[in-house]
């Protein structure tokens, strides 16, 4: 009888040890791994996006050209033209300009100062000829070199209209939202700010 009681006590003790040991281990497994974010890791994560083309404006614009004629042709080489240009201006943020000093890690929150929004591209889709005349009777062949002038003027007008409609402001707001969503997916608290917009001007490669 004594041996039976001792055996039962040993079995209960072993079962209790197993139960509490299993509970302890399961709790350890339930503890989420702590994500350590540094300035360099945040920078690398953002730079994967390369650049944020966050806002595109599609615009139609009318171009009028006029070239005076010469007296020795009785002014029949003068030209007048009306063209309709269709194109788009794209604005966003060049993330290659983002550096570690633009990023702060405060406790468990990340604070990011984005570079200013800028015009990334201005492109013409096509140009329609609405009216193109040479001289009073349209007898001479038109100077096709005027199309180069039309393209330059069309890009400038596209840019002016996009800037007047606040393309950089839209790009700044959309870029902030995209970065916030990027870190929200990883459940990392983040505050995103943007530097004041640069002058609304043509990008070098688009000139």
C-alpha cells in the first residue's frame, strides 16, 4: 500500500512538472521577436523604392506659332500654325537624396524627413496639327523646323499648367502616404515629414 501511494505521488509530480514546463515553453514561443530598426536599415528599406513617382498630370495645351515672311518672296514664306499638344508631367521624390541624417529612431518610433518633391519628367505623347499655313495662299512648302519650336513650347506650357495646379503639393502628400503605408505593413510606428518643395522647374533630362 505504501509503495502504491509513493508510486502515485511520483506520477502526479512528474505530470505537474511536464504541465508547467510545457506552459512555460509555449509562452516563450508566443513572445514576438523584437524588431530592431536602425537608421541604415530604414534607409535601405526606403531606397528599395528608388523613387516615388506619386503624381502625374495629363494635360492638353494649344500652341500658336507665327513666322514673318521676307519681302523678296512677297511675304509668301510667312507661316502661321495652331497645334494641340497632349502630354504629362510627373512629380515625386528622388529617394537617392535621402541620407541617414534624415532618419531618427526615437524609442520605438521612426521619424523620417523626406527630400523635397520635384518634377521628375515632362513628356509629350503627341502633337496634332490644327492649322498650318504658309503665306496668304499656302503655296510654299512649310518649314518643318517649326515643329522643334512647338515641342519646346508645348513642354514649357505643360509644366506651367501642372505647377499652377499644385503638382508638387500633391506629390509631397502622396509620397508621405506611401512611406507611411510601407511601414504600417510591418506594424512599425512612423512619422513622415517632407522638406519644402523646390522650384517647380523642368528636370535636366527633360529639357
